[in-house]
């Protein structure tokens, strides 16, 4: 009977690592996710994807290569293992920008994140806000810069008013972001951002409270998680504030009901507008000037580490993480 039950369990590849500076966060997310997979329903296998190798990390501490022809592995007993679904825990390329999704699509392997097109678009901050604005979502005024086509600081400052945010256009985890309050800071900020990416987004600063909200689909129903307010001890929510404890995260956020509903409605609209799947996290500023939520960006593979926001929101909703990851996996397999 135990053998029959084991055979019926779905085999899940928990894919982590990546090719960017966000790999460190990906490994931390995989620890949280791996510890909360329902082992009565699923058998999980941790796969690490790095610039030099794709390997299966077994429970004995060993590793073996992944067969890229069909994304299969050989377990410690020498058996070939193929997967029923991919549980993506890669932040940054190639797991958040659509590259792996295209590979898995060709192999007809279901996965827990957004599809190729949505992943590629949302990984590009400028394209994301452009589509959101087209759909009626409030966004900051911005410029999209390319390393191969230089734009003078004067041209930027003639189009956008200070203060500004300068950020790498692709990627996440707040790497390479600067706040520019005087014109003399702009050159250094651009140089910093271009070290992370060959495209840069320059946005006007919006004064207001910052919020982030998780959205996911389960059994065909879209669920809005409780809203989190981000109160940073730094000047803005940078990498240090996000991952080194220099921010306060209040979940659920203390908000007037009308403001909370406005943020939730905007998050739902963004999720639908961009054809999202799985769990995403959407960041907003509640603009002091007009009291409207302005979308900042969309994270299609949000952090799942013990310090991350999505696990906080799941618990605030009254679920445990095992229930949540089960729902995410089962939605992908359906």
C-alpha cells in the first residue's frame, strides 16, 4: 500500500539558483519552499541551475547532472526521474525573465510561474509600466535608457523633474537602484545602474506610503493576499533595507478601507491585464498628491525566504505555507 501511495505522488522539481546576483536569495527561498512542500502529496527534488552546470542536489549532500534533453535526473538508486511540474524559485535570469519557461514549454512541462510572454514583459520594468498605463493603472513618469544609445543628463532633467529614481530596467531585489535629489548625483546613479544592466529606467519620485501585495490563482480563482506596508529605515527600500533588516513590514497594513480596496482593485487589474499565473507580488505607492495607488513593478517570482513578504501575507490570511504551496503546485498541474 505504501508503494502504491508513493507511485501516485507527483514528482516536483524545485528549481533554484540562477545566473544573476539574485541567486543567493533564490537559495534562501528554496529552503523555505522545500521545507513546506506536502510530502504526502508530492516528492520534491532540488535542482540548482548555475552558469556552469545544472545539477540535482540529493538529500545525502551529493549531486548529479540534469539531462537537459528532457530535464530528467538520476536518483541515488540509479532510477531515471521525470517531473510532473516545476516549482520555480529562481529570482532573476533565467527563471524570472521567461527563458526557462520557454524551455519547459518545449518539453511540455508545467511550471508554477507566469508564461514566457508575461515573464519577459514583467522582467522589463519599462514595458511593464507602459502596459499597465495603457490599461488605466497609474504609474510614474519615466524614461527608458539604453547603454548603446547615450542620452545626456541635461536631456533627462529637461524631461523629468527631480527627485528621481534610477534603476536597472531588468532584474529585481533592488540591486543598482539610486535616489537622485540633485542633478550632480545623476551621473553616478546612471553608472551604478548600468553596471547591473544595459537598460536603465529613470522615474520621477512619487511621495507617499509604499505597499506591496501578493496575488495568486488557485482552482481558477484569483486571491488577493493581505497588503503589506513597507517602512524603510533607509532613504528608500533598497537591497540593504529589503534583506538586511533595515525595514519594517506591517502585515496587514493599517489602511483606510477605501485605500485598501483601491490597492486591491489595482493589483487584481494588473494580474489580469498582464495574464499572470501562479503567485506574483505587485508594488505600489499611495501617492500623497492624489491619494491614488501608483504601480511600481511586478515580481513574478517573489521571494519566499523566511524574511520575505509573501510568506508573511500567507500567514496573515490564515493559511499555512504547506497549504499555500500545495495550491500553487496543483494550479500548475491542472
